[in-house]
């Protein structure tokens, strides 16, 4: 039963991403800034740091599945989020071995991961001909505001989930080392 | 062979291939989603429905407070307008009856008018968080009669078209996301003395000026004035005629000086959409009539 908590929360964030833009004041949406909520990704970063052990890759698997769901539900272009999320979470999973899991490391890995993921998504969309934005504009109008907003979300998640994630990881991953 | 023993690199490589294949698959023109996609869309749509209710409740409270402030002023304006409308209603009735009689004279059946449509009421549930893709989800799907490429309107005017319907939800492509693959045949109507109607195509959206590009075709009159209303012309075969699209902001000649492009400010607000209507054109589309003729 407890194993269903993680997919449940990820699904909740996936669903609320679509409603999120309704919550922000319209001036932010109509303006130049392109703010993209990557809440699923922020939660995946926490999972990668605190839930997964060194030899388990649940976060990558979840990144793959929920990236694909985002593709289906919100964009219709399959594979973009799936690939970017899974790859970047894999990189984060590798990086966390070198660092100790605390709030600063989470922020650092959150920033690095989100930048990588959003840039990867943007590159794929540019190649596919969906997005067309000069790089300077992209960094200024999309990447920076997106980073800020999602970091706020990460800091909001951190106190709620860190202890729980560690506990769930201890309970579930030591009993059987599958995957 | 050492390369293939490197499992990680191998998996990433396969991932890239799958990615390219999937993007290619989803970018080609398709109006029907696979069953799996429809299932996911409906499930998420159902969950959004639950989450959206309290969110809308809270945001409604704030809009209500805003509304109260302007109520008095609005009331005055509305009263004035109401008296104007009374005259208009009478006029419209007259014109409708006259139209009917004239149609009867010409032996045109009422149901074959390009203007007629049946609205399907729907509520917007979510907007795509990926900002490159201008897409919203509505809570009506195939089960309610929504089909691909139907026009979607609000009270103010056109907002987009149905991109892919699932069983209980559908995704709508907004006008702001239109490109050269999603054209609308549009027109600016003129009274008889002033020359011919101006016809052309809405060919896309310009991000910089926040306006739609209306390419006026060569042979029609080119002196478009600012503030003129642009309507759908019903000639494209999908949308009914007479849906307001927007007003002319300015005109500019195109690269070769042969045609003129007008910048159109959309009539409907693309960012605060809540209630929409999916427009089901009453007249059969071209394909269907062709089929019948073949039989």
C-alpha cells in the first residue's frame, strides 16, 4: 500500500501543473515571461536524493513514466519530457553519490537538474520546429523565471517530504533489492 | 564489441532512437489518438475535474470582489446598451423573416446554410504548462459529439479548434498557437455600395505584436480600414460562417508586394477562458457530400 504513495503524489503534481497557470495572476501569463511549472520534476529530484539507494533507480523509472504522461496529456508530442526527465534524473542520481543529502545539496541539484531538463526540452522542441526563440531571450524570459518559481516549490516540498521519503526508502528498499 | 558491452551508453542510445521515432510519430498529421492516449487523457481529465472545483471556487471569490467594485458603473452602461438592443431585436426579427422568405424564394433549405451550427457547451479544465504549446483541455469528448477540427468559441469570438478528442475530454488548440497548417478562411464583409467583400486566410499568430496574420488574397479589395471586424467565411469546409475572429489593427504589404497582410487583434481573450462552446456545423462537410455524390 505504501508503495503507491510516490506515484500518487507524482500524479497529484502532474494534474495540478495544468491548473497552476489559472492560479497565477494573468499579468504573468500575458507578459513576456514564460513560466513553466516543473513540479513533477522537482519531486523527482527529491526522490532521487532521499528515496533511492545507490543501486536502485526508482526515480529514473518514475521520471520515464510521468514524463510520458506529461507528453500525452499536455503537449501531444510524445517522448520529449519522457526522455529529458529520465536522462536528467539519472544524472542527478549519479551526482548525489558524491554529495551529502541536505537542503543545500537539494537546491543545488534542483537548479542544475532543472536547467538541464528545461534546456534539453527546449533543444528538442527547437529541432522539431515547435519552439523558436533566440537563446538570449530563452535564458532571460523562460529559464530564469522558471527556475525561480520551481525553486520556491522545491523549498515548499522539502520540509514536508524529506523525512517521509527517507523513511519510505528505508522501509521499502531494504526489504527487497529489486530493479 | 566493447562498445556494446557498455550498458548505460547503449540504453541512452536506444532512448534517443525511441525519442526520435516517437516525435516523428506524434508530429505527423493525425486527428485520432491511440486508445492508450485517450485513456490517459480521460483519467487525468477526471482528476483535474476534482482538483479544479475548489481552485475555481477560491478564484471565483476574488473575481466576485472585483466585480462588486465596478457594478454601479457597469450597470449604467448596460442600461444604455439595453435600450439600444431593444431596437436591434426588432430589426433582427424583421431581417430574419425577410431572410427566410428570400431563402424560400430561392429554394434554399434552411438547414443548408453555412451559418447554422449546434453548440456543445464545455468548461475549460486545464492549460498546458508547456508554454510553447498553446493548448487547453475541455470536459467534453467524443461521447458528447465533439470531433476533430471543430471550431471552439466563447461569447466574444473564436478561440481555437478541437485538436484531438478523447472519449470524455478533448484538447483544443488555441488561435495563438495556429501556424500555416491550421488556416481559417476569413472575410471582412462590405455593404453593396462599398465594393466586394474582402476574403483571405488567417495564417498564423505573430508573437511580437500579439495578433493574428490575415493574408488578403490578391484579387479582392485591399483598402482595409482599422477597426473592421473579421469573421470566418465558412469556406474552409470545417468552421461555420459568421464567427467573429477579431478586429484589424494595421495592414502591411508582404515580402513580394503582391498580397497584403493585416494584423488582427483576436476578439476573445485567450488567457482567461472558462466557458466555451464547441461548434458543430449543421451542414455536412465537404468529404461527406462528396461521398454521397459518389453513391
